[in-house]
C-alpha cells in the first residue's frame, strides 16, 4: 500500500483505480451519474495521488522561466499554468501544472514523477536563490471542475489542500466523483497526461501543447530549436488524435497498445475512458501521414479519428518569402 493512499477510499462505494491511479477512487459506484455531476461543476475529484513540489526563493520565477517552455517571469499570483521541461533534442522529459502565490511556486505532476523532477531541478540551481522540496506528504491535489454553461466539457481546474484535510472535504464541497469521470472529460478535451499519453520520443508539437504548455514568444530554453523548427518550417512527425471507439466491444484499449491500419502499426493508445455521452473514447498518437479519415484499430477495437493536431500544422505558419 502506498504511503499516499487516499483516505477518501474509505468512503462508501469507493473502488480504487488501476496503475498509476491506484491510490485514489476510480468511482464511487455510480459511474454515469458521476460524469453528469462533474459537468455541473458542483463536486470535486480526488487527485491526491499526484506528486506536489514547492519552489520557493526570490529567484524562483526567473529561474523557472529560463529552464522551461513556459513564460513564467512576472507570473501573477493565482494564475494556473502548464509547464514542460525538454531534452536538448526537444523531447518532453517532465511536465507539471503550477501556480505561484507570491512567495512559493506550487507544482504538481504525475504520481511517482515528483522525485525525478526535484532531482533535475536541484541539479540546475547553480547560484540561484531557490529551494525545491517534494511536498506530497503534506499537500494534496483535488480537481475542481467549472461548468461551461454550454455543451462542451467542464473546465478542469484544480486546488491544493493540506493532506490532513482530505476527509473533511465532502462536508465542505459535497460528495466527490471518481477519477474515471475526470479522465473522460480530460480525454474529451484533448488534454494529455505527460508520461501516460506521451512516450520517450514525444515533442510538444505532436501533442497539442503549443500555446498551452509552450509559450511561442519567449526567449531561449533547452529544446527550443526543435520546437521552433517543427512549428515554423516542418510538420510534426506524429499527431495526437481522439479516437471514437466501437461501443459494441466490451473492453477499452489498454495503455500503450498498438494502433494499426491495414495490419501495420501506426501509433499507440495513451489513455481511454467510457464517456457518458460519447461512448468509449481514447487519446492516441499516430504517424502524421495516416489519413485523417481512415478507420483504425486500437488494441483490436475499430476507431474513427477526431483531429486534435493538424498534420499540416507547420505549413500554416511558414513565412511568406519573395
């Protein structure tokens, strides 16, 4: 049992999730109803299995700005942001969500990824006045959806709460809904989880992260050359798609399973869920040149594509010459 296993798993009907989400509830016994409640924004989701990292010190924002893909210099308190750390070749090594409160930058990342993030940041401190701490033992993430008032999915926002207060939240915020409801809305929105929907080859251009976790007008950062080259002159070698899966099949494609076209592997499945309106859906990454109208097989399940990353994305921003 993990030391950060959520106490909310003791609530009536709670069923734990699968790895890497086994320390929180997948659902509380009413899967479809929980998705409807999530869409109203009048509930919360236990995300306390995610790792929390704090970065304090007067140089924290300028330092993070220099290292990451995001424009963090002068970030206003309370503004949530998405951030990536890339390899020199532009491949995604770390991803986290964050917010600054005026004194501390609070970040959260995938379950089990916090220690590696802290280790990397510590190596990059040099003479900067910053302090990086893994704070998962004391702080927990909860999802706080906001209804859009339209037909679209809820906005998936989040908060940090003291870990010791988790059992008090139902009295304050109402009964929670499970992670399956959150994941269905996330996949509907086309939002990737770094390390789950991405692989070791992933560059931000392939996953719809430009303008989300990558600021296109900031100065130099590690891996920027690759991002800029693909954005302005080329095309992403692969592209993120949302798959609408055959609902008559009794299983969802497993994480990492093959996506094939005419018997040839063209990509892999990241995450999948059963949506209360769309039916079974998944996020996958496929080769750029796969026809957008082609019917694919995801772990043997027939799937139609919805384009999330334009295969010709680079062409739309090429400079006009002559």
